[in-house]
C-alpha cells in the first residue's frame, strides 16, 4: 500500500512463524488466555505457544474452545481448554483449578475476553450496559484477582497482560459501554501493577489497533465496512498505510510477559501504527452515531 503521493507507510513485519524472542523463551511456562479461542486472543495464544508455552484457553463457548485447542495443537504445543464465564467468580476459580491440575499454576495471564457491539448510548438497555461492563471490566478483575491470589499464596512471580482499547483515553462514540469498561481496565493496570509489584507480579496493558480477522463480530465488521469499504480498503485510512498483522500483536504480548520486560509494569502499549493519535487540520462533517448505524430518529417507547 502507498499513499497518493507515493509514500510507503510503515514496512511490513517479518513473516508468520518468526518470533521476536529467542526460541524456548516460554519453555516450562503456562499462559492462561481468556477468550483465547478466537480472533486476537487466539493470535496472542499462538505466539506464546510458538515460544514453548503450554496454553489454557478459557471461554464460554464450546465452539471457541474447540477452535482454540485446534490452533494451539497446530503449532505443536500443549493445550487445555476450560469452559468459563469470567463474570462468575466461582467458575473462574474452577477454571484455575483445572489449569493447575493439568500444568501447574500459569505464570502468565492474558485478559483478552471482552464484550462489545455498537450502539447509540441512548439505545442501550440497562442490561446491555451491565452485560458489557460485567464481562469486560468485572470479568477482567475477577480473573486477575484469582490469578494474583494464587501467586501471592505461592510466593511466585507472574505477569498479567490486559487487552485494552484506545477509546479508554479518548471515549468511543457508539461504544459508550465498552469504552467506559476499557477505561476501567486500563486504570486497573496502573493500580494493580503497584499493589502487586512488590510480590513479583507485573501488570501491563496491550491495545490493538485495526487487525482484521475472520472472527470479528458481524456488527463491528459491517460498521467498519460501511465507514471505509471492504476490510482491505482500510489500509489508506491508517498513518501506517496498512492494517496490523495479528502476529504483531502476539509479538508485543509475548515481549511484555517475557523476562526481557521485567522492569516494565503499569504500562499500556498501543500497537496501532499511531492510528489513535491521528488528527486532521479540519475535521470531516459530523455524522451522528444514529446515522452511522442507520438508526432513525430516537423515539421514546410507550
Ligand atoms: N445490540 C444491542 N443490545 C445488545 C446487543 C446488540 N448487538 N447484543 C446484546 N445486547 C443486549 C441484549 O439485548 C441484552 O439486553 P436486554 O436484556 O435488555 O435485551 C443484553 O445485551 C445482554 O445480552 P445477552 O445476549 O443476554 O448477553 P450475553 O451474556 O449472552 O452476551 C454479548 C452479550 C455482548 C457478549 C454478545 O453480544 C456477544 O457474545 N458478543 C460477541 C463477543 C464479543 O463481543 N467480542 C468482543 C469483540 S470486540
């Protein structure tokens, strides 16, 4: 991809199958990935697996668990899958019991599971709001808490990576529920890194930019396509003049939880080719979220 003026954009990354870290960096480690059966969670899990980690995939969906298992087995790593709704503290405890039974206590936790769909704020039902905040923010806390308590009791070092979103800083029109929840997740990174650092637990955040993948929910994909045409037509809308390759997110995650990043904690790393800082001298005309989503005028129901 290049711009109209011929500028090349950011170079393409090394090919699939290459790693940013030495082979075997995660030999003997287990990595627990929530929502690791699909999309970006799966991509992150694969990069840990390539570097020697055993993987535990936690998900509500048996289909997603099967997909996660297949992806990890395909790179030749050990994998355990556990059905778990991260909103349920007891289920989270049971998931860690299952992980420990199979591999011992995971050294790394990737809080990737989240809930999201676009909606004008005024159309969100109380339960829709609650559901997204409950999965994204409360679920992230419950899983982190369970993981940290086990490490504190064992006196073992550990690392947490929370998958975030750049609208944690900017707000996210059309995503009030998710943006507010992700702001909470980013804030937790900063609090928990300080609370748990003395016990050897790092806590960092990782924010993906646009990484098209086949598991994108239909409403998010359709929203992007409406705004910018087919997914591969989005490259020229990024300062990088390209979208992200999933392995680039995996490399960032594996670095953050690795021995080479031991002095990095409380940090949220954005992997988006600077897209979230993009500004123009003059803004395009405002289109309301209702119009962007093809909703008619807001009407109070009787
Ligand atoms: N638009 C508006 N409201 C929605 C919605 C949508 N697309 N999807 C769910 N809701 C509302 C439901 O109507 C319900 O509210 P109500 O009781 O007032 O009707 C509330 O949210 C809970 O929905 P429910 O389906 O019972 O919750 P759930 O626990 O099964 O899961 C999601 C809800 C959001 C997690 C679901 O949409 C989902 O699984 N999404 C795919 C995974 C995902 O979001 N990945 C993140 C991509 S960034």
